C-alpha cells in the first residue's frame, strides 16, 4: 500500500474588537475596512485538523466532527488550488520532492467546542485547513502569505493565522495581494487579556453574515461613514492602545466598534438584528460595572449573533467573574474558578456597583444564557502530535 | 365675583415619520435636523385643555388628568411668558381690551389615553396648552408662529399645531425664529392614511429622550452623517412622497428613518436601546407582509420606546388588520373592526405570506404587547365647547 503523508495542526478562534463587516470583492473576500482581533486560547476553543495525501486516495475528502462534508464550495476549492500551486512550484524546483500536489487529500477536522454555538468556528476551521496543508506541503510561505489563502476561504479566518493581537489590513490592490493578516503584538506582549464568553440562547435564525454584510453595504446610509471615517481612525487608535496596553481605552474602542457594527446592521434595509434582549442586558451590566469603577475594566463585543464576549485583564478577574458568577452561576463553564473564594462569594464587586438592581431581579438578569466559556488570549496555529487519521485505512479514526 | 375668561381646545398627537433626534440649542429646543410627522386623529388620542384667567386667581396653576402639577419648569414658564407678551402688545394697541396678560392662569388638561404609554403625550399637551391660551388671548398669530412657542415647551409639540402632514423646519437662525412647523399637506390631501399602534410592554426604564438625544449628539460617530447627509435628502424625498401620495416610497423612507434613528441611538456611548425583542418581531412581521405583496403596504415606525406605529392606507386595511388581528386579537382595542368579517377571519392575508411561521408559534408572535389603538390621520387643534373648569370655583370640575 502506498504511503500516506500526514500533518496535524490546531488553530484558534479569534474575536474581532474592530469588526469586519462588508466586502468590496465577494470572490476574493476583500473587505471594505481593516479589522483587529484577539486570538483566543486553544485550550478552550480550537480546531484540530489532520491533512493527509496519498496516491491511493481517489478524491479529495473532508470530515468535520465525524461527518463527511463536501469540499465542493468554490471558496474551499480556491484554497486547495492555491496551496497545490505553491507546492507545485516547490516540486518544480526540487525534483526529489514527492509529488504531493498531484495526490488527493483527506482532511479530517474536529472542534473542541459546539460548532453551532456561533463562535467563529469557520475562522478556526479555515485557518486549520490552510495551516495543516501548508505544513503537509512543507510550504516556506510566512503566516501573512498563508493568511491571504485563508482569507479566500472565510474572511476573518486570516486573522486566526496569528496568535495574540492581530490586524487584517484591508489592502488596496484589486487582486487582494495586500489584503492580509499581520501581527499587532504577540501574546507575550499583553498576556493578561482574559475573555468570558456568554453563549446566549437564540430562538430565531439570524441573517448569515455573508449575506448580511452585503445587505449593509448596499442599503445602509450610515455605512459609508463607518468605513471611510470611523473605522480608519479607530484602527490606528486601537493598535496604539494594544501597544500601550491601555485597557481603559482599548475597552472603549472595542465597545464603540461593536455598537457601530450593530448600528449599521440596524440601518440596513430591511434591518438586521443580531443583539437580543439578553445581549442588551449584558451590555447594560458591563456599563454599570465600568461606571461603578470609574474606568473601563470590562469590554463587551458581539459578532453576528447574540453571544457576548467580555474582555478584561487578569488583575480584575475577581471583580468581573465575581459579578458574572453571581448572576450566571446556574450555567456550565465555571470549573476553572470554582476554587476561587473571592469569585464564588462575589466579595470583590465594587462598592459603588448598584448590586440591589441585580438582587431585586436575579431571575430576570440570569435568564437567556446557555453556557459560559472562560478563556484568554492565545497562540496562533500549532503543530500537534495528535492525529485524526487511521493510517491503515486513510480514514478518520473510529 | 370677578369674571373668569375661558377657552377650551383639543390638540392631537403626532408620530414622526422622519425623526427629530438631537438639539443644537437645548434652551430654545432647536433641532439638529428637520423632521416630518403625521398628525393622528383626536377621536382616538387627544389632549383637551381649558385655559382660564381671572383677576381673582392668585397664582398660575395647572391640573393634568385631575392632579395639580407644577408650572415651574423653565420650558413652561417661557411658553407662558411668550404668550403673555403677545397678549400685552394687543392690549397696548387697544386699551379697551381686558388686561388678561396681567391675570393669573388656571389651566386644566386631560388626555383621552394613558399618559404613561409612551404615546407622545407631551406633544399633544404643549400644543393644547399653547393653543388654548392663544385662543383665550385672541392672538392673531398663525399656527406656524404659535408652533415656535410650542417648540420651546417640547420640540415635537410644534408639529401638533397642524393636522395632516407636517414638517418641522429646523431653521438656521441662532434665535430660533425660523425653526417652526409648516403644513406639508392637509388631512384632505391624503385622508386614507391609517395607523395601528401596538403598545408594547416595557419592563425597563428607557433613557428619557431629552438626555438620550444629547448623548447621541455628543458621542455617536455616525450621527453627523445622519444629520448632514441622510436626513436632509430624506426630508425632501418624504415631502414629495406625501404630495404624490406614493405610499410605497413613503413607507420605505419611514421605515428607513426609524431604523436610522435607532441606529444612532445604538451608536451612542453607552448605547441607547429603545427597541426590544417584541419591537423586532413587529418589524419582521411588517417586512414579511410587504415582501409577500411585493410592495410596501405597511410602514412601521418607533419613537423613543418599544411601541410600534404601523401606517397603512385604508384600501389595505383588511389585509393589514386581518394579519394583526389574527396575532394580537387577545389584546383590547379592536372594537372598530369587530364587525368586519374579512378582518376577523383574516381572509385577505396575501397568499404568499408565510402564514405557517405565525401558525407554528402563535403564542410567541402574540406575546409582549399590551393594547392596540386603531386610528388615522387627523386634524390639528380644534375649539371645543367641552370645558374642564367649574366657573363657580375657578377649579377643575369635580
């Protein structure tokens, strides 16, 4: 039986603090504005992908979380084509290399979190797909170069090629060659960034982000102002707050940009709503907390769905998780802090926080959430010895 | 006992289709943009005010809905001063006139609807206050002139000085002398305009509009675009749709402007939310209906609260109320249409409307509303023989 070449990678989720919303080119996934994100720890949220190729494989195949999926989407086909072309040029330069570019691929992928929870799984998925094949092919390209391929698969996936703090520079070129992810600062620069994700119940079907953002591009009267003036200024400011580790200002910009993004959704015609009454309650809670402290120690942000991501610095963990645990302790996800007395007893909640508002109506404040995920800033894609393929069959391990 | 001079007026509520949101001068209530509204019928929503003055009255007094209220607010004081000054100049020109300007006022006012329901009661209230005193004083000023005084009391009140379709021209002057209401078209031009108000339950305290709009002015990055470009263009277009009785386009502009207004609220820092999940459900319902017909036959609009006002033309009443009655029939307010079989049986709902969405989850669609008000475009302030004063005591009738 012929050899199976294989490589396994894990890739992270990223949550934008300056939002990507709008494409100027749909085929190439070129955005209308630059964006910034924080890469989250793969201990909590990651995609593991094993890419393999072999002469004995008869067609390209993909398994996601145990089920076979089609690889036929144009976006995925474009990614595979780009990667094979890069491999092909290596093989051309060195005829000793095995002709991996001519072999079919078996790609096996698993998330360590529920795909459907609206947690940017496509970003981690495409980042892992591209990284695993790039490693299988031993491609010399930098992460920024690979991010352009990931971008074609799913725009925000390009930011998952890096750990820490990442910018997706929108670029200017028509062919998209300058629309790529770059590192703003590595994890080591500001490792104290934590995130609490409140997964919010959602009974309605949201507008998918791909069609939603184009509806905004074509119908929102306020959108032009956002992309021409608001975001370019905020992009520079946010990079600076990251370099300065100025959480107070970083939080302000993050919250403002989440608001701005949801504003242009609401300004679309017909309007798009991703925030629900539970999301609004969480926004209010974060505002009350920041007001009670007199500075921003927590920053909410919402993607194209009702889930809240709350960023904070580890030095304020007992304050923030103390408050959140007090309200949301009936949901799962608190294991990491169950031995922290200050959090469990909510003893660090600021004196000026109007805790009576919560106590008077705890049932109402705590409703509408389904689970909690405690995580933090993390690394970019990583090689792993864990493999999802059964080398005797070329299929996913049973 | 000395004579009591008295005059009674009823004044209407108006609901903006192009929203007033933002003051450029807080003292004079000068807006950052022009606005347009439809005046609603006083059969359903009106304030009745009896203004009276007498040498025997010892101080200015006000009774609202049976309870004595203070007249001390600066805004109200300014209105009374302006009206007295106009009367004073009449008395100066004709010494035979009784010196009403020197007498104290007793003002008695009643709404025919619950004040707290968030139904623009302050607009009707100030319009009735100004109109009743102007009539008591026999002032020769036009409604546009009087609207400038009403404006100082409550900005949107100026539009309640007219019936039909009304514009509040923002003006340019620093003293506000050109910031006034004008008639776009009278009721008789387009009498077919109907409105269904869905009063929505609201458990939270909204940000009051006066402070909310100034938060938006000072913190929203998208607001400038709204007032400088979006609204001025829409103002001209909306006037045209009214003159052309082009409901399809009127509805589009009305819905877009409601969305735009709530967008800049959400873009404020911290964000302001007036729409709740019930409001969003109603927006979705109107969109589904319009899509099923292939044109806009209904237009939602929301002020600074979750209540929906749905405008439509009388020719489509059976379609629109048929659908709304099917969903919201458990609430009060349907008396007017209970003898209309088509409405009761929902027999005119368009074939293409996805009625199964409603049938599958009627309980969910119908929740969150508290009452329904069926009304239509109406006249401006009107004299009435009904009086609220007991002439023997100078106090409200028992």
